[in-house]
């Protein structure tokens, strides 16, 4: 079976995607800044790269049949200082540039790159509660920081097509996983009986279950598709619905819904609050038309799986 080289493989998506690839018989090489100690699963190996020194383990690149490009500094984890905003951009653009430079300079067997992007590409819905045509892949990038970041990100991987390699870009929505990301943050106040609805709660959230997202990466590997696709579930929900559904899963009827005013979020999060208050309704029709079938198309089905899985582990 082919060898998959993954950048950013130690992050949330990579940790779920790697065992799914192994289960299908792929070999996985994870590019990392520091090789972890201890045993590793059969079929997984690690290779070093350093964006600051512009170095990469050439043998790993030459062993790869496909590249899954997930690398990038976290967007919501830290305050958006000017320096950190630049790090967010550089971590994406520079990593792409290093990969493409080395693929250009050295012989290799890479057939395709599957690169992540984000629905931060899109601006806010014109109507706050999302009652309009959803954004599609042909819509232009927003002029906000995240819109500009996503545009630079996607432009940074585009040159790989000039090398005769297939390129797929997945614009990822809010990823729901018990292992990290947005769901873990949503759960924190609910654990204390408070369902924190952000702002008005009317803003639309375009989300995707972690399993469906990883299935999409594998689908992009195995099917002869190319170009940009939105990686979002078919049925977006507003923040209030998502919060209350989650609260019911966690606490039954024993919670109090509380609206957290927009000005409080702005004080707490600064410029990042724009993203949690923004309504963005994104279409999944293009990838569905290619034949992809979502296992978790609705928030009800997604939360049922996520919390049934948790219950079984407890």
C-alpha cells in the first residue's frame, strides 16, 4: 500500500487520521520538529523537518506517494498579537514553500497533495441567522485576517500543480471531537451546569464530525478529485442549538442557558471574538456531488456518536 507523509500529524486531525490510514493498510510518515520517545504503532515512522532552518528529511519525502498537509499554528489558542498573527500565516505558507521547493529540486514519487484550509476563507452571512444562499467554493476570500490567511495558505500550495501533481484543498469547518478543539471548549461551562450561548446565539456554525473529516481526507486520496472542497456537514446549526443540544447530552435537564454578551466575549478574546460571533453558512453540496456520503450529517447524529463513544470508554 502507498506511503502517506503527514505534516502537522501530531495535531487533532492527524491523531485521528493516522490510525484510520493504518487500518486501511497505508504506511504513515509523520513530519515533526521533535521525534517522540517510546514505542510507535506498526506502520508509523517519524521524520524531522525545521521550518526556521528550512530543512527536511529528504528520504521521507522521497518515500512518500501522497502528502497530507495539516501543518499550521493554532488559530484560537493564543491572543492575536501582531507577532502571533504573523506566526499563524508563516507556519502555513513557509511549510508549503519548503515542501514544494524540495519536491521541485529532488526526484520523488508524490502523486498528490491533500491540503487543509478553513472556512475562515468566507466572510459573515449577509443575514445574521444564515437565511441566505450558503457560501460555495467559488466565493471570494473575505478581507478579514482569517480570510487573508486562508487565501495566502491556499496560494502557497497551488504551485504543486505545476509539478504535475494533483491538489485537493479541504476548507474545514468547526471540528467536533472529544479529543480537543471546539467541542472541548463548549463543554467546559456545561460541566458546571451553565450552557453558555455566545452573543445572540443566532450565528450559524458550519461544523464537521472528526471521523467524517478524516474520511474526507482519505476520500480525497483515493478518488480522482481535485480542487477546493468545503469540509462541512450538510446541516449547519446556530450556536444556540448546538449549545443546548450539547448541554442536554451532558446534563439532561440540569443546566441553565445563559447568553454571554458580545461585549464580554470581545473583552475576553479580543479580535478572536469576531470568529465565534460570526455567522457563516457553508455548503457541502460540491463534495456530496462527487459521491462522498457523510456518516454524521446532522448535529444530533454527530453528538449521539461522540457521547456514546465516551460512555463506552467510561
